[in-house]
């Protein structure tokens, strides 16, 4: 039927019908488009769901490890991001700032929900005296989803950039964090950086700071510049190493428990690598009055790490600790026999010498292991091995073979947690007063790599507990 032959009424009805059909088609297209966009948003990374500012504004620092508030069912999931101000960035990792100098910084917090608060916290390693812990917060009352750090439109009447005063910081290694919260999210860390604050005056570690081990340290390092470095006092016995020295000579290796990173001197890396090879390829078994540990990989005996590189003097404030050079490590410090005390010398000596019997190398299901019988009563560690014997076994099967000394053999005290490379220890493991029992070892495969385990017992210290607090 041609349109020209239709009556006027029919023409009007047909035109109306076409208009309705066109409208329906447009609605269907819109629905499908919205569905596609929604599906894409659900499958793409969280950071891409939020429209990013111009790329010239700086780099993203994002955390999506949020804790949703109770009764929060709103969608989409809350997101908070931070972008630095390219002209006024925060200190870079490893930056060195002069004590007393102001520092201008900027940046913007972005969220897909209304922001409620933004906090900057700054901690100083091994220093809890005022002004630490340093913490400044601005409250936004959920009025905006974007906050510039220099914006004074806050409940406090000042901007976060005004409240944070770098000139108040003391000498030390600092960690700065920015944490923000929004509707539906308690908090999210969106930025972190580690930097140094140094004063104008420096001191230098000298030969006089070594009461009895300078010759051992020099023999190990061979060059004084590798261990006699500049420092500044931080708090108590803790010091700040020259950042340039630290950058050149301290490195990080994956270790124990569970791949935890250890900071060590570059000259000590081969020794630690050898110890790790022995830890990963050695197995022990202890059975007797305390039960049966079963066959346990030696590396699992490290259930707690307590520090390698920590710049400080001993409690005398005159003698230097060898942790200051990254050539010593403390492990299993919470076990009473490993704490630094004269009494523990007799406790470990008696239990290992008189109650722990070595039966030789045995084999079970293709695994060669060092077999021991124990007839004492001292409580077990998490692996069902007497606590008096745990660090002895670590030293016997791994650290001794790798060239370390054991501070249980100090002259007047026992520091059973402490294995060291560059210092003098009075007694010898294989001497008249030593505890050595194994004289034939299980050699690791030639291709064995010094890798740390990814499972096993793991009981780390709380985040704010200073490492090496009780060791040498």
C-alpha cells in the first residue's frame, strides 16, 4: 500500500506507530549500552573504574585493601586514590632532608564516595619521644569526594599541608603514610614513603668503639670505609647511619620466616646464602621425653626474626653493636633460653650437653636427617623441639657451617638468639667448652639455591616492636 493512497487518519496513525517503535529502539540501545558499561566496570581493575585526573598531575599511589563499614551495602565498592602535586611532591623514598627545614607538599585525594577524613602520620625508627608518633588529621564531614591537601575548607579550619610541619621532625629514618576514609570505608592507605632527616653535626665510628673485636671486623671487611661510617644520634643507643653509606653497603635478601626480608651488609650476603642452602637442605628429628618432632626442615626452626641491620651501640653507649654493620642476625628471641643473660649459658649448656643425644644420620622415605634423642623436660617450641636446643640446632647444621659465630659462646653471658660474622666470641663451638656433636654432614645438592620457604611456622613481632631489643 502506498502512503499517498492512505486517508489522512491512517497516515497520522502510521506516523505515530513509527515514532513509538523508534523510541523503543532508542531505549533498547541505551539499556544495552549501559549494561555493557556496567559489566566492563565490574571486570576492570578498581583503579580504572574511577576517572583519573590528567596524566600531567603526577603518579597514582593506590591501596584497595579497605575495610568496609558495617551495614554498608552501597555499590560500587568504595575507592580512594591519591595523586601527588608534580610541582610540590612529597619526599621520595630515600630522600635526605635537613633537620629544621620546612617542606612544602601537595596532592589530591580522590574517591568515588564522599570523603570523611584524611590523615598524615610520620614515625621515626627507634624513637617514640615527642613529637612522635606524629599524626595530623583533617575532617571533611562527607561534603566532598575530592580533597586537595592544601585546602583549608576543613573542620579544623586548616589544610593538611599547613598542619604537617616537617621542621618539627628530629634526626632519624622516617616513614610517612597518608590514610583516608570515605562513606563505606573505614580507612585506606594511599601513600607511603621512607626518608631521612639529618642534622649538621656528624660523628664517626672509630677503632675505640670496639672493645675486643676490631681486628675481627677489619679482617672481615678488609677496608675501613666499609664499616667505619658517619652517624648521628637518634634516641638512646640508636643512631642514624650516613644515608650514602647505607645505600652503598646495605642490601635486602628474602629470608625467614616465610620470605621475610633481612637487611644485611653486601659483604655478608655470601655467608647468609650458604646458611640458607644448609637450612633448606637439612632435616632434623628430636624425640624422647617431650614427644617426637618428626622430620623437620631446619629452616622451619626459625619461627621468629628479630633483626639484622640495626644501627646502634650496645647499652654502654660506647661499644658498637655488630648489628650496626648488618653482619649479625637475631632469631627466636622470645624463647627464654635465647635471651641475653648469664643464667642461660648454664641452661643451654646442660640441656644440650647432658640431655640431647645425637644418634647420627638416618634416612626415611628418601630424606636424610640428623636424628636426636632428648631426655630433658624443658618446654618445646612450635615444632615440638625443646626451646633450649632450637638455636643450637640452627647453629650446628647451618650457621656454623656457613662461617658464623654463636653468641651463646660469649665469655660472661649467653646471647643464644645471636649469630654473627665480624666479631670476637671467646669460646669455640668445637673447643673444649663447645657443644658440637655433628662432625659428618649431609651435603646439599650442588644446584641447591639459597631460597627461603613459603610455609612453616611464622610468629612475627608486632609491627611497632623494635627489632633486636634484647640481643647484643
